[in-house]
């Protein structure tokens, strides 16, 4: 089992708060756009790995930095690999519940992304 850490961020000023919110919004948007591109490939019976993630990385590296953008795309790749692995187990009869596609990121309470 993997361990996750949860923490609170308390920016020292309104300006820093806006920067953090911009960074979080960009992170969620990059994840969602990457996921959308891969979903479209999957639903059209194409390889999800052929989605143009390089273009998306370039779009967000100004806000997130290149390394952070790459890491978000890698995490999305992990989610898709997990989906395919679970899907194989489901079709082999090793799982009862059909796995769902990787989900989008957002705040369910206020509907923001």
C-alpha cells in the first residue's frame, strides 16, 4: 500500500495565496486535459499513448515548470496503466467490478476544476 501525506498550505499574503491557487488550478487543468486527450483516443479505439502530451506540457510549463508538468503527466500515465491492468484482470474473471476510466480532478463541493 502506498502512503500519502496531507497538509495545509497557509500563504503569508494574498499575493502568495493567488499564486498557490493559480498553481493548483494549472495542475488540475493539465491533468484534466491530459486525461481528456487520452480518453478520446481510448474511446476511438486508438492508443492512449499517442495523445499529444508534449503540447500540453509546453502549454503549462510556464506556470508549473517543466519538471512539475512532466510529473503530472507521468502520474496520469500511471493511472491509465493501472486502469489497463485492472481491465485485464476483470476480463480474465479475477475482478467482479468493472474498472472505471481514470477520473478528472476538481472540487466536487463547488464544481471548480
